[in-house]
C-alpha cells in the first residue's frame, strides 16, 4: 500500500499582500518584487523561509516535476498525548499545509539535468523527522538509486519528532543507510541547508552528502544555541552556527545565494555526464620528455623563477581552463584551510576534480593563504575531495606550488604528519586517473602529499626538492648563504628531475618565465593535462593503481634491478 503525495496547490488560495515587511530588518518590500526576488530582502539580504512546494517550483524546470509515491507508515505509533492528542495535531497540520507530512519527494530536472529530491517543510511540525518524513527521504534515495540520478536533500528541521519516540530516532540510521547505498553506487548526493536545520536531521542524512551547501544565514547544528548556552553557561559568539560560520569552520562546502542555486546545482549535476570516447583527440601534447632537449638554467635561477610572485596560481589555472567550476571547502571536521583549493569542473567537457596549493600575488593574498603552506585541514580537505572523485569515477588533477607544509605548533598538535601520510596512501590507491603538475615550488612532503600520480609533470622553471636550498645550506653547510650551491647539489630543476625519472615530462614556459605570459603558461599546462588524461582514461581503475604503485616502487633501484 502506498500513500501518494499529491502536488501542492489544493489548499484555498490566499491573496498575496501588496507589501511585505522583512522579518530581519523590517524594511517594506513590494509584494510582487519580493516574489521575483525569491523571498530575499533587497535591503539586508535576509532569506525568508520557503515552504516545500515553493522551493520545488523555484529549483526545478517548469513541467518536469513528478511526485513520488511514499509507502504507508505507522500513524501515531505511541498514541501520544500531551496537551492535545498527537493524532489531532497531525490532522490539523495536514489540513493547514495540504501535505501528508514534512517531506515532499520528487523527481524532475534542473536546467535539463535529471535528479531526485527530498524537500523538507518547516511548516509541518517544524520539519521534524518522524517515520513518514524518514520514509519519504529513504524513498527518494531509493528512487535515485533505481533511476541512477543524483539526489538533492533540502533540509529545514528542528530535529526529531518527539511524539513518535524511538521510532523517530531510528529514522536517523534508516536515512543514513540509504545514503550509504548511493555512495556504494557512485551517485552524487547534495544537501542544501536552509534555516533552521538541527538535531537528528543535522546528525544524519543532512551532513552525509558529498556536497553540503547552505543559504546565507541558515543555521545548522546538533544542539540549538539556547541549549548550548544553558549547558556551558556562556554567551555564544555572533553568527554562531550560521552558514558563514559553518563554512569558515569547514563544515559546509559553500554558501550560495538563493538566486544562484539553480545555476550552481546544474554545474554540479554536470559531473553525471561524460564526453565522447575520442575526448582530447585534437590536442597537441606540449610536454618535453627528453632532458637533452631542454635549455637547463642554473638551479638557483629556477628557484627564483619558481618563486616569482607573478606566476599563475591554482585558481587562475582553474579559471583559465575549467568550465563550470564549483569550489568545495572544508575538511568536515571543523576546519577550512585556504592554502589548498579544490572542486569540480569540466575540462573540455570532461568532469574532473582539481586540487591545488594556492598562494597569491600581493602580500595580503599571500598572508591570507598562509603563503601556500597547508595545515592538516588542507590535506584532509584534499583527501575528502579525492575520495569524492573516486566515488564519482572522475579524474583527479593536482597543481603543486608550495614551499612546504605549514610547520607551526597548531599543525603539529593537529597531526600534520598523519594528514600527509594518509594522503600518500590514499593517492596511491585511487581507482581513477591522477595527473600532478608542479607549477611553481615543489617543497618536500607538503608537495608530495598532492604528487602521488600516474603522470607527474613539471613546468620548465619550477622546482621539486626534499628541502629548500636555504634549509639544506643551513644544515649541511652551516651557512644559509650557500643556498645557490645547495640548489645545484639537490638537482631540483626540471631537467635534472626528468633525468632522474622523478617527473615524466616538462611543460615549456614562455621566454623569461611563466609570469611574463601567464595565459600562455596556463594554456600549456591545460594541453599537457588533457593529453595525459587522454592516455590514462582508457586504463581500468585496477590497472591504474598497479601501474602507479609500480612507478613509485622503482625509485632508487639500481639500473637493471
């Protein structure tokens, strides 16, 4: 037996007010304008709550929505009565909202791309997670699995439904298991956090998606702020548990304005489709693979060029050669590291995950990015994104440019060595093509943590070394002024690295260095990556892992061993 969630709109129509007062700043907004702005105040930017039918109408292509049939669930399983019988409250909620419960489950399209969605409605018992709501979310996940479509979850909830007792609690595990099945099937899951999202919803399916984004100002947490303040007897900081707070602490990937949601979601959904088998066939490979064909500069000159502030950053490379890039933030464990950036985009229509060290050009940018030196959170963010790439079966491209991992006190306290080691192991095991390009400085383990790849390329004036020349000179020569001598001895330039087999090829740079013509350098990197991926895409994942491990296994062996 099933209970069909009929399309909304059967409740008596209410006349729209001519003017609307913003609940945040109290500004008056003309009603029709407020509708056009999707209930976002033009004065303060506050995003008012949307009910589930309005959210579906805003996100999905017109005429594409089909409502899913939801299996019948137990009605009032505890015969719960507080000041009034729960059965009576349920009946009133259904009459008021014209919905069976707090979740609408649908299939449809966003900018022509198919997906399944479960959309929560705060009007219905505060969006609380009861058996009917949990069943709707699980049914949506099962339909996504059957149809092989991405799943979108739009959350708005105060937590579990107390009137249904432990059966409500069990919905947390039930919905989490449903998302696990989508993980195992390699299907993309996305959560849109709206205000508010608390309790059992936040502690289950809402935060298990591959990508978690939030509307501005939306609050999410396990416990509400009033409970926390009463427990710790302290006043909470401004903005606590808001979307912006969550992004800064690495708990959500980004904060998206309501007017941008359709376009940004469509970009994400693009990873579900791939290009033709002959992808990249027209590209000419610029990579030099014979060290004798390279003009070898003195190693110290390469060090200076690799550090040149005008060289293109990872985000500039990404902006030059990726379409529809969606940057993803955070390690999902409480931190965001700006020294590593990453996300999904399309490289000539091929979905790829690009991850790179990010420096900057000005002093302000460099300080804000910690001079490209990642904390453990940066490497854990990179690991999260690489696991997502493996799940979605899309290639990984890394752009390496760092003087090294951050050597500070907090980095040690939070496990810098462990974070790097875990990345080395993870990259060696990824069942998808991996291409790494050293675009500037390749500093020690902080660089190698993004460098365990099928193909390792280096720009002509970049460097890759076990230690900086200054550090080596200070330790072995007892004089940092001998850095130029140490640079020669370390063989850290591209030609030497190619002779050693540490890199597989060298990407030519414009005369004078990549900072002289950043567009030319970035285009050369793009072509080199396309040609490498063109070759690697045909190999099964298991063969890629074996070949990658064999590549690193050989380093240091005597010739003929």
